């Protein structure tokens, strides 16, 4: 019914139960408990539950659980940015994209990975990642703009020692990107 607050204690009991019959459905209960904790704003706990749910690699909810784990860690990093959470966030995104590259929200994860790489000044890697964003026009446009930002950073970092051909390619890419 979507009443996650009321379901949380029931799901917690289900997850910790030693009953053989209940343990058969423990992964699914962990998935729903992860969703409940996400709805309650308990993002790290949600990520932990979703991570536990993903141990069942054949679960029908796997793609959605992986996506929600990435979103939960994204919420954690928004409030508590640090190197450990950033690494956890990158692992969650990469795991989601490697396991479920065709999931309905993979475009968003590609974009967020590009943002992360761009923030880490890995501009060439970010450009490659942004090129994979597809399936949602607004994210595609944002990826095009972010690619331009990265190309400008790469151009700015280029100096006289940079091969003329590489510099010309960047200028051409920027020109094409601006036209788009």
C-alpha cells in the first residue's frame, strides 16, 4: 500500500528472522526495507539494506534495487561529502551500470558518473562517459553541455607542447558542441 513507515518494523522482523520459510524471502524483504528506509530519509541504512538484497543476483528486483542503492548513496553524499562516501558512490554507479546497462534509468547513472569524473578533473574520461548518456532528452542536453565544459578544460590545459592535431580536434569538438 506504500505505507513504508508502518511496514518498516514488520520488514525488520522479517529480515532478522531465523524461520526457514521466512528466510526464503529475506532478499525481497531487504529490498522493501531498503525502499522503506529511503522513504524515511535513512539513506545510509537504505543503501546497506539494498546492498544486502543485491546478494541474490537472480532476483527480479535486482535492477531496481541497484538503482535505488545508487540513489541512496547519492543522498548520503549530498549531506556528508567525503572520500569514503564518494568511493562508495562511484562503486554503486559502476556496479549498477555494469549489471544493468539497459535499465530504464541507466542514462541518469551515466550522467552522474560523468559529473563525478568531471569533479575529479578526469575530463577525458568524463567526456567518454557523457557520450553514453541517451534515452532522456534533458539528460542528453545536460551531457552535451557538460562535455563542452570538459572540452574547454582540456583545451585550457593544453599548451604549446600539445600536438596541433589534438588541439585542433578539441576546437572542432567545441565548435560542433556549441552548434548542437
